[in-house]
């Protein structure tokens, strides 16, 4: 059993303030009776809850693809900087969190969810979920870089990086696919071959791609996308990629 206002807010009807207003306006019914109090306890699995005569569907977990812009930090809250969660409704900011981290100056694909188990799988080294980045650097990428990255390189950690796939698109542009997420990994990998990253954008994670989603906007994952991502996370644990 949960409070009606929390249920409605979690289901995307609006913020807690919006929801309370709609309850006062008599626009919410519970089992055919007009709801009068926001703290009314409801059972999402048993009660029929309508907003303007349309069923409100409760989802325990939700998944959003967000196109992170440059200049915000990947965190729930920050005293000094705008965060990725500031782009989402206030009602989501306590329970939802970004999956992984992109640097403040990095753009692109970021998954936002309240599903802790899937988050663990996507981030755990045991699953090796692949992430692809578009990279621009300050000078010509050495011809030997793809081969070096494929074997793993020393970036100053105890272990070399896992094998990575580099596709050189031009003298100073490339796409890099890695299957781990060490601190500043992409920047450190290019630094190991004498290149400084000047622009970095994550374009995919697992089977999901950023596509044409506009910067600083988000959308829910489709059922197909979610099923594919979960399958990817499950399969990677035993693949040894």
C-alpha cells in the first residue's frame, strides 16, 4: 500500500504539487469513488485508479534514455553544478539515478532508472556490457592505435585495459568501443598514444543507441529495447568478452 499522491507522481501524472491539485479538482477516482485526500492508501495491483477517466498504470521500474548535454554532472544532486537529474521532474529525483557516469564535459547516451539490479549488471565488470564513444582528438591518431587498443593498453592502473575496438574515421576522429568503465578511461587510453581528447560523446550502450534523440531531452525505452538490454546484461556474465 502506498500513498495516492506518491503513486500518481511515480506514474507520471505530475509532481506531488500537481497531483494534489488534481485531487482537489476531483479528477482522480479510486474504485469509482472520487479521491479526496492525497494521503489515501492505495494498492496499485488491486485498486482501479483513474485520472480524467483514464486508467493510471503503475510501473515499479521505469527506464529512460537521456541525451546528456555538456556542462552538467552525472549525479542526483550537486551544490555547485546542474545535474542530469535536474532535467527530470522533481518527483523522480529521489528514487531514480543515472547508470554509470559521464564527465561534465562529455555528452551523449545516459540511462536513467530506478532498477538497482539492472544498474548493477550494466556496471559490473563481470558483465562487460559494451559502450561506444565518438571521439575527437587534438592530433592525428597513430596508425598503430587500433592494434594497441585491441590488445589492451597501460593507462596507469594495476591492469591493462580489456581489449577494445577502435574504428578510425579520420585523422582526428574515431569510434571506440570498450567493455569496462574505469575512471576517465577513454581519455586515458588516447593519452597513452599521445592524443588529447577534445570532444567525447557516448553514442551507445549494449544494444541501445542514442539515435536522433535531441540533446538535453529524454524518452522512455520501448519494451523491445528494454528486453534486448536485459538479455545483453544477462548474457555478458558468462561470455568472457
